[in-house]
């Protein structure tokens, strides 16, 4: 039996996104009975309580109160507890899979502890985390240093996008690495559109551009809004994001005066997956502005159901969408919007077909989980 200890997600079931969703899908789509997953879970309880979620052993790690440093201590505490658990249960050759590189500055020390019990330590670097604007400069510097140490010490780096692996190899030279993408559900069933939701915001089905994502500058909200405002489109720009109470909302309003354009509609968040799928399906086009990261779940979800995708032109996004989307740069989105509205229907249908084919061939959870299991069973 290969025991795999997953460190760095908040636990199961998934309540947030990103890593939590990945871990839930990894467990839910488990194919081999030769793997036992142990998943750290951030908790208000005392460290050491064990729960069962499907076939996974979920072990709770008590939350610390150190502000921004909480994530570092959470990963550290989870590894220390897992090592004690491994020793007391006589587990041999464990794999530690650390999600994110927040512990990277100390990885050398914990690598020695893991190796001492016959284990290996794998790391998923989670895109270029140090570039995210939410971090103040000292934390960005720490995360960049962590990335460097992680690249040097990890037994294996698993990147979710070829662009991430290319960057790490260019930045740090020879590393032991593999690329396994993030997954999504292929051709999900699309429920009927919620007409009352459309009416609430004055939106017409098939006549809106859609943006979905975290409300942070690196997702290019300013560029999207500026380009949209000077376009002549009669469609709306519907933005689904966590903008309420976020100071960036007021800053963005001052920078762009978007409140003077009735086509631009911030509608808050939508957590109902079926409703969000319908909103994606009945959009005229999806605009993806993410500039930092790897294989973004939102882009995969759009490619699964939205017929036309306008995607910010960086290597991470191109590696995913390939020739199934139209690509834009900071000063070209206005022209692309005009181009999109003059496309023949057969061209849009061809792009949609290409997108569905890419998802079916490369990004289903069954395929992604199979790739992980092969690594865990053959590398470990």
C-alpha cells in the first residue's frame, strides 16, 4: 500500500477552491486500491483528530494565530504530525505531497526528516504565487525565496501547466519535474437559465460578455473594463466576483469610471455550480484575464461550456486553450470584441468544438487522477 500525505489544502470536503477542489477530485476519482490518502485539514480543534472522507484519512491540524504566517505553520505542523503518525503506525516509504511553496524556505530541514523515515517529498508550486498583488513586498520576497528553495530540494516538482515547468527550469536550471494539469468535468449537463437572475440585473441571454474570477488586479479587471468601455458593443459585461467590501472596487471605479457605463454589471458571487454552468453556457463570450498562475480552473470550465472564449495572451493560457480561443493583449481587447461580434456562426461552432475536444482529451478528472496515481505508485 502506498501512503500519500497531502499537505497544504484546507481539507475535505472542498469549501473553497483551487487545491481543495483538486484534493476532493483526487479522492473522489480514485482508481487504484493500492493508494491510501491522508489529507491535512485546518481546524479549530486540537491537532490529531482523524476523520474519514470517502476512502481518505483526514487528520486535523489546529489553526494558529500568526496572521499571514498561519499558512507556514499549518504546513509545518501538518508535516510534523504526519511524521509522528507514520512512525507510530509503522508506515513505510510514504509520499508527502505539499501543495504550494509557502514552506519552501524551510524545506531543506523537513526534507531531511522525511528522508529519515524513508519518504519522499513532492511539491506543487501553484503558479507564480510571489507575483500576486495581495502580498505585501516582504511576503513576495519570502515566497520568491521559497520557490527557489523548493526547486532546489524537492524530490519531485509537479506543475499544473507546461508554462510553470518551463519557467522553473529557466529560472533555476535542472530540476526533477513532471507536468500534470488541473482537471474539470467534461461536457457538464447544462440546466435551464435562471430567468429571474437575468431579470434582476437586466441581462439578456446570449447577449453578454462574462468575467468570472477572484477580484484581484492580476486578473486584469482594469484592462478588461477599459477596453470594453471604448468598444461599440451593445452587449453587457457581466462580472461575477467577490467585489463587495473590497477596496479594489472603489479604486477601480476611480480609475475607470465604470459606473457611468450601464453595460458594466458587477453581480457578486455565484456559488451554485449548476447556475454558474448555465451562466457560462448562455454568455455570448467569456473573457479570461488571468495573468498569473498555471492551469486555471475557470478557463477549463469556460472551455467546457462557453462557445467563444477571449483569453489573455500569456503562455499559461495558451498552453491550455491552444487554437480554441481568441487571444488578446492589454491594448487589443477592444478590437477583439469587435472581431468576435463579426465572426460567422460556423467559426464560433468550430472554436467551441475544439475547446470541448481539448477538455475531453487532456483535462478530465479521470485522466488527471490516473496520471497522479501512476506517479504515486511508480515514483514512490
